[in-house]
């Protein structure tokens, strides 16, 4: 069986950043432009290719079973559970692997931006100026606050550096032991109870789904600010809405949501106590370049491993 490689859904910002140098890196790579339409279209695009690079297409059980020559998938994402049927891929012996660390700096910067926008009431002030109501709003200084991180992977580490550099007392909790200069690692209960701003950086799994529930919410300070740029599912949405309604949560800034785009009647859209961005924390020119190069290198590794087996 001939080894062949394809990028099955190159579109949007990735298409704009895909350079001739990238094509030269893998000259045999077939680049298929445009967003996939449906399962049938995905199967057609994969065809007889053995190794593929994927941006957003969902690799379902039907796709995996239909593409008989497929041996590996290099996915342009860190979290894979929402991008394909991992169990079926494993059972069929198809390698399904994502790329890591491409967006750490971008997401960390976005996280700090959301924290500052919440603390400084930037959206409210912008609306005041636009409505020709030149009134002053009292805000708080970031350096006077305790900034807590729940989870301390690559993004959490970069976020902690930035928070610390801005003068905040920076504390963190992680499931496994970590040691990072200038960061206090504390038990979960203390991070919840001592933080003025809580930033969430958890991978999504069975243990972290609905991690923030009613019990944990009321262990936090009244008037806490939440920032979530990781996975929407770690928040119990009803808990967040309850906290906002009662005032226990002063402000919640989010880049991820249970349903994307948000439905027109979603309560978040009518709340003055939330700041929302459209799952865009990672989208910088630099992060996209790193993502593409990491994906291409991973695809090359997959392809070379396959060649050695032939």
C-alpha cells in the first residue's frame, strides 16, 4: 500500500498563514482547501490517504471505518475528545494524536486581558462613553489582588508568570505536585477561599467535568472574579448563573461555552456581569504559525513511521 498524506480541511486563518515554505517541508502533501460539509465529504477528502492532517473536521466512527487505508491522524488541537471517536481509532489501530503548546502564550495573554477587563470594568466604561454618559466607575488595582490558578499546565504556567509580573500575589492548585519559582502552591480549598480572581486551566476529563459546582462555588470569596479560557464543561453552567444572580460572583469572563455560538436567548448575553469572547483566545498569527508547523512535523513523523512499516 502506497503511503500518502493530505491536509483535509485547510481554510480560514490557517489557509492565510499556510506558506510556500510549509508546502516545501512536505512536498508530497495534498492540501484540500475549504471547510468540510458533512461526514460524506470528510470520507471523500480522506479517500485512500494513509496519513492526514486535520483542522476542525470531526473524525467519527463511520469515517474511521470507511477509510480503509487510514493509519494516522495528526489533529491541529490539544484536546481531542471533542474532535473524533478516539476509542474506535484505537480499536482500528489508527494513531490519533494532537499537537501541544502552540497557544500557551496567546491563551495566557488573553486570560490576563479578560481578568484586567473584568477588574477595570472596561466593557461598562466603553458602553458609558458610547452612550454619551460621561460618568466615572470605581475599579480595583490588579497588583492588590490574589490571583489563583486552578490547574498548572503550560498555559497555567505562562498565565502565572504574567500575573506575578503585574504584582498580584499568585497562588495555584494542581492535581500533581509542581514547583515554580514565585508561585505558591496550596491545597484546593485555600486557593478557592483566598483568591480574588480565579483562573481555570484544567484539561477536560471525567474528573474535571462540572468541576466548579455549587459546593466549590460557595468555598470561594463573595465577589470573586472567574476567568475560563480552558474548557466550558469544567463549569456547571447553572452554578455560574446562580453565582452571578446572587452576586457571589462579581464578574465572569469566558472564552468557552457549552454551546457555540451561544443561543440568542442565553442568559449570559443579557448579563452586565460577564465578559465574553468567541473561543478565540488562541487565535494569534504567531500561535497559528506554531500550530501549523507543529502539525506538519507531527504528520511527517507519522508518515515516516508508516513508510518504515511498509
